[in-house]
C-alpha cells in the first residue's frame, strides 16, 4: 500500500508550498519510466498570517489539500486491485493524453525535421495527442505530403515522411507509445530524377565566359573540380585547407550529412581559392542564395547553354566527368562523401545513357 502524506515546504515571500509525499514512490505521470516521491499542488499558505483574512485563506487551502491527498491516496492504491487488462487500459489513457507536437518540437535535429514539423502542423492545425496517432492518420499524412497542393517533389515528401517515422520510432522506444506504428505503415519510395550536368566542353565554355561576379565564378568552378556542395563551399574556412606532401586537401564536416571528410583537391582547384587574409575566416565572401541563383542564370545564358543548370549541377558534373574518365565508382562515392554506393550508382546510369547516345550517332543506313 502507498502512503500519501500532506507536507509543507517553506519558499520565498513567507509562503509554504503544499505537496504530497508518496511512500513508496509512484510512477511519475510527467516522465515515462521514472518514479517520483513528490507532487506539488500549487497551493500556498501564509507562513505567518497577518490578519484574519489570511488565516481564513490558509484554512480553506489546507482543507482543499487534504481532499486532494485523500483522493490521490485512493487513486494510487486502487491501482493495486486492478486487473492486468484494467491497468493496461489506464496506462494507454495516460500516455495518450500527452502532446505529440510538444514531443516532436523537442526533436528538431535539422532543417528537414523543422520542415516536417511545419507540414504536420498544416496537416493537423489543432494539434495532436499521442492518442490521435493511428495507422490511418499516418497514411493520411503520407497522402497529404503527396497531394499536389502541397507542392512537394516526391523525393522531398519521402524525406519528410521518413523524418515523421523516425520521431514515431523514437517515441515508441522511449515509452510514449505502446505499439510501434512504423512497423504498420508503408514508407515512400524514391523517384529517380534526371541529373543535369555539363560536358567537359561546356565547362570549358563556361570558364571562358565572363561572369558578373568573379567570386561566384570561382566557387562554381571549384565545385566542378571537387564535387563540393554549395552549403559546404560557402562555409569553407582557410583553417580547413591543408598543404600536405602529396598536395592540398580539405578537412571539413559536411553540412548535409554531418560526416567528417578529408577531400584531396588539385592544384588547379586550390588556385581558385584566392589568397588567405585570415586563417579563421571564410575562403569565399558570403553571397545570398537568391543572388547566386540570379548570377548563375545570367552566366549560363551568356555562355549560350540551354540546359537548366543549378549550382548543384556542378557537383553532378564532377561525378559524371570522373566516371566518364574511368574513375572507379567506389572512389567517386568516397570523393562525394556518399554514405551509400547506391547513391553514386545513379551517375553510372547517366554514363550508360551517354554511351548509348554516342553509339547511336554512327549509322551506316544498311
């Protein structure tokens, strides 16, 4: 049997805080898997009542606290006579009342989780409790992400739904849910997208074409020669650039994957970095993404290229040119910092298509 005692604790401003003392400890309703000895009632007494009114306040609040103590004692001790089924139903009800949005908001690891949370809020503007989570709701959220009205590419929708499933799995492991919903719901498959890239001749043409921003031009050509993403180039610092006996290399942490990389670079790539002014400073001047997009568009048009080229296309160009020149796919994968070889194999398919187009150019008209 659990004994429940009403106690007082002196606090600031001459007050006494009333709380319940449980012995032995009971499961903490605010923290799954843990136990507690105390429950503060948010009721306060005047330690030294100044007049009859304060004495009356003390009397009423203490009376209310005694009623709460009695109810809590009956409640916690009644649990001992519940059947296993009744106890399970009570646990389900207790867990279900928790706020899923509040839990999710504490697990926003990166921008993809923040974007997923934003979409979930749009899907369920009134919020969600854990009791609301079901196989049907998960499938409805998946359909919501795929709805054309959300304007999401299928691969982006997949990322968001994967993040949602990750949060569900974590909640299950931490005891917030009694069943693993992720085992019951179907994920989203990836959609193979066409990777726009430049041929070596097109890169050379672009290099010879004047650009309105020379720093941006160096950044773009640096990406072609290294395969680095825009997000990693803009934050590149001089202290991450190393001179070694074999040549230059960059030691950095990828912003997207958080993986630590050591990337060898050529002397030609190093020459694009310019001169160092501050070892702890950035290699390239800060350039807003919107400005970069506008500069790139005008540069591509000036070169007379009709392809839809984004800055990420320079990374695709690096991978495609490496494979077309015979570099082993495993080494290309490592240079790109891919965690899975299957990610790099997409570029191999591009090369196979190029080979097919090349052989089809020779026709004898037999």
